[in-house]
C-alpha cells in the first residue's frame, strides 16, 4: 500500500490543477502526477457558429492571454477567406497584428516574472508564504514591483490601441485588421511621460535581465540542477531560422539539437502531431508521431524557442541570446529554471520589436484586409507567451464551424510538467515522513517555470482550497493541512 500526498490547487499559476505524490513503505516517491481537474469545452462551444465569430469567441478561454487565441483563430480564418497563411496579409494588417502580439508577449512575460516568479527568487523556496508573494515583493522590493506593474500596463495599452480593448478585443478579423494605429497612440507609446514610453520599457527589460543574471551567478547550482532533464523542443521559427513569435514553420529538435521536424508547414500539423488521452487528467498529452508516445513528447515556450531558433532578429536580444547559448556551448538548454532567463530575453525582444513597428508608417495608413479563394479548412499557429498554440477550424458551405481543434501551449507542455514534478518530488520528498510547506512549494516552483495557463487548457469549474493529505501504507490519514 502506498502513502499519498495531494497538493491542491497548485498556486501562482493561471487556472486550477492538483498534484498527487505516492510514497512506498520506505517513504520514497513511487509515482507522481499533475492532474488537470477542470473541463474544457470550447471546441464544442464554437461548433455551429459563423466562422467570423471565432476570433472573438475563443479568446474567452482566458483573461490572461486572450490575444494569443484571438490572433491564432484569425490566422486560421485567413486561410479560409483565402488571405494566405500569415505572410499573405496587407502590410498594415500583418504589422498591426504583430504589434498587438508583441504587446501581449511583453505584458504576459512581465506579469509572470515579476508577480508569480520573483517571490521565489527574492525570498527563497522555503521562505514564509506570508511574505513569498507579490505583496511581499511590493513591501520589500518596491522598485521591482513598480516595474512589473508598469511594464504590464504598457503592454496592455498596446493591446488596447490595436485590438480595441485591453481584454477580449476585436481588432483581428478574417483577412486582416479593422483599424489603423492613431497618431495620438503612436506619440504616447514612443514619447509618453516616464515610464510610459518604449525606451523606458527597453531599459527596464534589460534591467530585469541584469537582475536575473546576477541571481544566476549567485545561485548557479540551484538554477542549473533544479528539475533538469533532457527533452525534445518544438516551436515556430521564421523560414530563415530566426525567432518569430507570430509566424513561421514548425521546427523540433532533440536534447542534443538534432532536427526531428525540419521546418514543416503548419497547415500539415496533423501529419506530425498526435494527442494521447490519459484517464487521470482532462488535459491531453501531445507527441511527435514518428517518435511515438514514449519518446515523442516535447517542450514548448521560451526555453524551447531559444533552443530551436538560430538567431533573434533584434540587436539587444541577440546579444543576450549569444550569452545565453554560451552557457550550454550552443547545445539545447534542458534546465527547467532557465525558462525564466529565456522569457526575459523574449521580453527584451518584444520591446525592441514594438519600437521598430511603432516607427513604421504602414501602421497608420494602407489597406486593412485582403481575401482570395474561399477554403473550408484553415490552421493558425503562433507562439503564445507559454508556447506554440494550434487553432484548426473546418467550416461548411453555410459558413458554420463544423470542427475545431485547439492544442494550447500548456497542453503541449503537459508531459514536461509531469516530468518536472517527478524530478522535484524525488529530490525533495524521498524518505520524508511529514509534509512541509517548502516541499509543496518546490513542486509548484517546477510547474510555475512553464507559466502554465490551466484555464486555457481546460475550462474552470469553480474554486478549490489548498489541501494536502498524507496517508500511511494502510490508507490511514496521518497528516492533513488546509488553507
């Protein structure tokens, strides 16, 4: 008989999940699982709706990253209206969407690092949970807290200016965009009063990287070894191999950097990606078909993107990328906590790209939409903050959606998150006889590195308390903690 520890819900992530850890008679970890306990139904909700409603409907999956779903759905519908696959829009349409997307990446990465991750770095995994939170950061490190809030605010304002609203906007439509950038918004984003201008955002992004690099020097052993394991990595890259968060081809590499998927067209993703269902989670387990279920799982997100791309097409981020790659001698980085390092490099890149776009005259003039030969199937992929996001729609001749398949970033990271939980549980819990808060937080730290959005991957069914139960080998409850 095994003992069982339950961590429910996992904290400082978007959405609800729980972890179960089974111990044997010697109190060593026997099995670990990350359970997604919400139900997802959006693939059914949109069926029967006119296809042009999808970009607005599907972003209700999440209030944290609605722009990602908004744009992925719009990209899929571009194909259906005959506008091409990401690079077939008008210059205004594509560049306005890209500005919207970089604003989303910028605000989401800032939210995650400053609000959700920094408490663990600033105070330690085993710090008092009363201080190990965003309020504690605001009290003890006011400057960092202010930067996090203002960086997120800037990104949200960019979303407002391009999508019409900060949350659940309507800017992207099949075949393009529905507005230009106004002169007032352009002036505000470029020359607004400190700190609300793009140069300050670039400066703060560089400062956040400097903070993390300094932390890394002082805590190298922890950062390099915490939940470290080899894996495959998958993302979009630009056709020339550059990092591209909005459009590209699918590339996947193994733990040594060997190509598994070599720049394939994402319209054909079903030929390469399969999803496995397991009885103990509502979230599926994707894998690369030719490698099979056991070996084909992969990571997505900032860590994976910097492992698959050849370079970053903005100068400051490229310089940071070169330093980052030198840590592994150019090989893929398989260290879980380096997600945060990669995420901040992307934050800097997003700021640089916003500055470039804000100075582009195409945002303020030119045709907004285009269309061509009508199709009945379209796939849209982009790199959401948390990783590669798949939207696939099929429509009938009455313009109704008859099929929808969404593989969200967190779903792609399902198996890696489970692997991370297993690594940390063995390191922190083998041989222990009582539950400690630092033990539970260590497991959550591993999950948090992926910045999971469980609400995207599923659909929320209410709120849950945090409750941990410890049973002996005879299934007798011997310890219980609840918040």
